[in-house]
C-alpha cells in the first residue's frame, strides 16, 4: 500500500495475505516458530528472513527489524543479508527458472528450506557476480550451519551446474539467453533459457525480469519497448536511498559533510534539500538522524509535498498520514506554522508518526485516530488536503519486493474503488478555492488518472490543475500525483 498505509475496507486483508506457496511445504508453520537458529553470518540472516517472509507473508523490512534483536552482525554483513533477501524476492521467478534448468528434480520435490539455500547461491552467482568457488563454498557452509549435512552434495552439484551455464560476456540487448543485470546490461548464458523477446515479449519480460505475467502484459501493452525495459530494470534493481534534509534546522551542505565523516557518500539530489546516499550501515544509525536533521524519503514522494505547497497559517488535512513521511514534509515546507491534521486508522502507526514529528522537532502536526469507515474525519473546511492513497505499489517494486507477487486484477478494482472514496471524502472537506493533491506510488491508470477523472466527473466545482506520472529509474520511484483545485 502506498506509503505503507492500510486500506479502509476489507480489500486490504485480501490484498496482503496472498503469497506464492509451494506444494508440500509442510515445514511452514514450524519454520515460522523456529527462533533458535544462530544467525552467525549474513547468508544465515538472509536465509532466515526469506523463510519468515514465505511462512508469515510479512514484509522483509519488518522481518529484519525483528531479527536485529537476535544477532550481533557487523553492519556490512547485515547490509549484505538485506541485499540478498530482497534481491531474491525481487528476482525469484528468474532464479527459479535458472535453478530448475540446472537440476533434474521439479522444484515442488525439493524441500523449501533447501531451495532457499539454492536461491542464495544462484543469486550470488548470477546477479551479484560472486566468484563461483566462493558462492558454492558459502552455500555448502550454510547447509552445515543449518545442521543439514545431507544437503551439501545436492547444493554443490546444482550450483556448479549454474556456474557452468554462465558466461562472462555482457550484452546491451535482450535475448533468450540473456539475464538482465542493471540498467541496460544483460549477462549472457551458454544456451537459451527464456522466451524470445522479439516474438514473445510479454513472456520474456515476465521470466527475465521476474514479474507476474499479468503485470508484464499490462506494462507491455502501454509502454514503448524502451520505456518497458527501463521500468523493468528499475523494478528489479536495489533502490537508491535519498534523504530529505530538515531545512528548518540545518542545510544539505552540513548534513552531507556529517555523513561523509561517517564514511557515507552523500551527493545532492535533484530537489532542494535532497541528498542521495550510499551506506552499508543501518540508515537510522547515521549522524543526524536521531537529532532530527533529516528523514529518509524518495524524491518522487517529496514531490507530493511540494505540489501541495503548504503555507503558514493554512489548515491542512493529511487523510492517510502514517507513518508520516509526507506529513512531516508538509510541516517543514510550511515553516512548522500550518495546522496539520494527520489522520490514520492505526494507533501504532500514528504513534510512529508522532515519534517522527518529535524527532524532527515539529509542533504543527495533530495526529487523529479515525475509524475504518472514515465517519469521524474532521469536517474542515481545509485549505489543502493530501490523499496519499493505498495502492498496488507497482511504482515501487524495487523498494517493496513482495508487492509484485501480490498483484491481482481483483485487488486493483477494489483499490480503485477505495481511492475514489477517499478522494471524494477530501472533496467534501475542502474550503472554497482550496486544493487537493491525490498521490499514489502506482503505475496503473486505473489507480491514477482514471480515479481523478471519475471524481472530477462527480465534482463540477473541481478542476485538474496539474498531474505527473513518475516512472521508476528516472531519479526515483514510480508515482502519480494530481493537483485538483476548487473553484473559489
């Protein structure tokens, strides 16, 4: 869901609960309860996170936060575990196709925990470019750490087959024997693995870029081939990390210098107050975070606050506020001098919003817990309303790797209905001459322009003043934002 927000109706539970499963996975419940594993390496931490993600369908971000209390790994190893686990969830369909080609057993006949070991090895071999001997040896050692010596021969044989399938040649064009790596480069294999991208583009995109077939079909139908590949590369690559500097308290130059002293590269982004960083350490342990000098926020998300353009003294409603990234940005942009009502249906997530506001030393935000039907939303009128609506997350598949495997047409219809209801709720609380920013992190027209058009057709006193569709890989995440203005 967009911004981590929960839908306000029943579709949310159904949208979140489904995840691909494998037949015969009788160890799922037991694995979810097994907290006795010694997380002694980055690969072990990645394996355990992947196991929990499949067994519980929780988000990897939350899983790693929980597991951090169970290990004492150095930041570099912890970061490697995150890269491996997230990378495998993003590239699962591709990795499974490679592994299936390199073993005589159907995947359904391999123990799920063993298959996860193979996925880690294949990811390191194919995507990360780890030397074959190192990748195979570490996978075998992982088996032993799991007290599964009986797996070692099978793992050794399958991963050596994977190594024999690879070449060191890099191509700049797709083919049936080319695995996408990063931004316009493919690694060539010694034989065909995927469908032909010329005659079967949708099938190739789904397999090679690890997408659900439905999503690959949708994107291929409306994007040029160049835009399609650009979007696919961005969606299966690790996202960049961008910071939003709290300009009420400091400046980008000082924050960048502080981060460089921590050994973290920091360069100015495309927006005022943004910094693009690369850090192996946990981001919230870098200098300036606990002091409230900056927040983590992508530039496409920052653009929603800029489009809202909050002014001192205005009454502003954030309708889907928690955990508060956009809300706190509104407070900063208004000089902490607006009156911002931040609504959400989750008390725990509103608490996170309050904690973020306190960390940033912002006083203009008033958290407001509301019911799922939205019947107790303050009446207003408000000068501006931000509707950062729950969505399918198709613009942020790199950042939320699990989202691609949850995409369903039925959920898309349910979400579009919810989005329209939220936007109509905003219209009912808008002051004459006021403005609404409708925002999603989706690429799907049904959640974006079609929602805006449906509401505009019902609200003749409202006009579309501006809209922008952001695509992933073009200086940030994918997102959609529309500015609707009321006639004075």
